[in-house]
């Protein structure tokens, strides 16, 4: 699965809106993403416009807290 930057996703969504929600035209022009991904990005964009909170989709989360990392290092030493 390819990762796209926020700017790439934003450009795709802007074109999607410009082309009146025609995914085929956006994909033809940019070469990415899939129809489903484009629709998902558009939904996220609409949610962001409505709530003012940006989507966390695609961002990595920390598996371990800083405390857990520190405790792990001290047990090894």
C-alpha cells in the first residue's frame, strides 16, 4: 500500500471537487489513488471542514509510551 503525503491527498481532493466528484478524471490526471481511497480522503476533508479537526488517518501511533521505553532500557542495563 502506497503512502501519500498530506499535500498529495489535498491536491487529489481539490481536483475531485473541481471535477464534480469524478474519480476517473482525478485518477487519469494524477495516476493515483484508487476510487475508494479518493472517496475516503474526500469524506475526511468534508469532516475536517465541518469540525475543524484534521483527520489522523495514516499517521503512525506510538506502540509504547515513553515510560515503557525508559523502563525497558533500565531493565536491560
